[in-house]
């Protein structure tokens, strides 16, 4: 992930509950690798949860990531970044559509 040009993440309802998905996103974000989110229909439920400030990763899942120095704060930061990127893309797309 660290040497990738970009990371494409498929956001489904379960993405934020999968420690290795979240761990790779955290490493990409910390390494400055652009993250390109693609939202599946079930991913809207995840986005609603993230907008409410809830991060679905369990304590047990975080224990799996601890040896890689990935913390709950790292998870929260990267997921907020992904939501912000989607909101920015949506608002820019809406503005472009309005100008046409």
C-alpha cells in the first residue's frame, strides 16, 4: 500500500468492520497515498454511520491492527477523510451540473 499510486476502496455496509480493509486504508492515508472511494448501494448505510461519528471497528479488530501501530484514532481519521473526500466530490459534481 505504501508504494501504491492510489488505493481504490469499495465501500459496502461491512467495509468499516473489516480490520484489514481499514488497516490498509489507514496505512495509505498515513503514507500520503490518495484514496479513491467507490460506494456500493449498501455503502450508504456505512456513510450514514460515519457521518454520525461512529466507527464500527470492534476492540478485537483493533487488537489485530495494534502490532502495525494502527489505533482507533487512526481508524477514525482515515474514515473521516474518506467521508470528506466523498462529500467534496459530490459537491463539486453538483456544482458542475448546475453550471451546465
